[in-house]
């Protein structure tokens, strides 16, 4: 059995995890900084970096303890070294380098976005099949999170080419903004989903943009503004969500969710029309959304391709996906030196 420690500090979650054989999650510890940033209405990079610095050692110790693993037993240390907030990345990468050096273990830097797609491989529990599915590549990858909404052609978990991304808001950002408009709180995605359950997804036809007939890019700012004008009146300043009944708010949430799911499925269909794939891999916080999962699974059934979605706890930012992808890289003979750089964008 091979054991990998993973660290994730790209944004506002401090996380460490131990994964066996690149697939079986032995422990995963995630400390969210939501409380620290809530009063600013978004993540403050300097505060996030400082918070990572304060708690990362304790989070790592907890992950090792929960897994019942000692440093000697580890086969490598993986860390997300891109993309992300630069100060935050530096904290995780400095910690990973120090541990790899002190424990004399190989170091592997991985791309956080590619790791979201690798999360489809992670499993918990006892009945675990570590064999990769036979018919995976080529695959279409879809990452839908608070920071990213992008599609990729994939010939492997690190042979990844971006073919489209959002030209304005990420879909998770749209969920968070809609939650704000509906006065639900932060982070918005799960709260919008919860409210949408009692709403009618066909109640309101919000306009969606596919950006012309050819584009594989996404745009969600128009949809977000349509929700704002619907709830707050024209120009978004006449009233607020308190003017609408609970049922009307639920209808807005459900109709928004349906519109977002339709755009994502339409773009995947467009990409797959152009180039066939054996599977569709989906990852990122928004892939926890039930309506979106169902829509993408339906698309896969219709087109005859397998759809892989992470277990809900591995959709949002976590170090298990980093450890898993790092283990996969180590197994392929790849590792980095102690000069591993951090990159805010890639
Ligand atoms: O992947 P993630 O943890 O962080 C980034 O890399 O951005 O994604 C966070 C995003 C947030 O915008 C959050 O509102 C959204 O994922 N999210 C959801 C759900 N759970 C989290 N959106 C829709 N439905 C959900 N159930
Ligand atoms: Zn993420």
C-alpha cells in the first residue's frame, strides 16, 4: 500500500488528507475560513494566507492522526501549487517542502483544478475498487466551482487541455450572488439548492447565454442580473427579497438552478458534438448540486457516455483530491524538487 499526504491552501480552506493507493481516503481534514471573511463579503487574500499559516500544522497533525499514519510510512507529500491566491499557495507549498525535506519523502506539486477532476476517483469506506475504469479516455472534463467554470479535453488526469471557460462569473459565483439577492447567506450554493427544493423550476424563464453558435466559453453574469432584476425590480433597486413570498423565492431559486444546469449541459453537448469522448468527468463545488448532477447524468445516458461525479464531500476544496493526484503522479514517475514554484494563474 502506498500512502500520500496532501495539502490544500489555494483559497480559504485549510486542508490536509492522507490517501492510500491514490484512491482510498484514510483521512481528510478541512478547516473553512468562512467566518473570517464573511464580514468583508468575500475572501481577503492577506487574511486567508495568515489563517493558513496559523492552523496548517494542526490540520496536518490531525490528518495524520486520524489516518493512524506516521511520517515514516508515507510514500510522498503532495501540495496544490497552482492556481490560487499567491500568499495562500506559498503557505501550503512552504509546509510541503519542509515536510518532504525533513521526512526525506518525494514532493509533488499538482494543479488544483486538475485535482477537482481527479476527485471523481476518490472513495471512502471498505469496499473499494482501486482499478481505474477501463473506458475513461479521451474524456471531457468540466470544472464548476466558485473560482472556475471551464471545460477540458483530457487524455489523462494531467494531460489536460482547456477548450472553454467563463468570460465573466464562475457558476459558483452566480450561485453565491443569487443567494445574496435572495438574502440566504454565504456560501450560497447549498442554500440556493435547499430553497430550490420547494420551488417550481419551470416558474420563470430566465434568459441564458450560449455566446453564439460556436463558443465553448460560458457566461453567467446575464443570468445573475436577470435574477437581480426579477427580485429587486428593474435596475435592481426598487425592492428587495423581503417583498416576495417564500414560495416566490423558492421558484426563483429553482428556475435559476434549472437555467444554470441547462447552460452547463448544453456546453458539454456542444463540445461532445465536436469531438467524441468515452467519459465526462465533473468536479468543483457546484458539482455537489443535485439538479446539475441529474442533468449531466441524463446527458451521459442520452449520449451513451459514462459520467463520473465526485462524492459530495469531495466536490468542494479538499486535500484528498490533491493527495490522490499527487499519488497518481508519483506512480507515473513524476516528482518535483524543493524549488517547486507557486503560480497564481496557469
Ligand atoms: O470548489 P470550491 O470549494 O472552491 C473553488 O475552487 O472555487 O467551490 C465553491 C463554490 C461556491 O461558489 C459554492 O457556493 C458552490 O461551490 N457550491 C454549490 C454547492 N455546494 C457548493 N453550488 C451549488 N450547489 C451546491 N450544493
Ligand atoms: Zn477549488
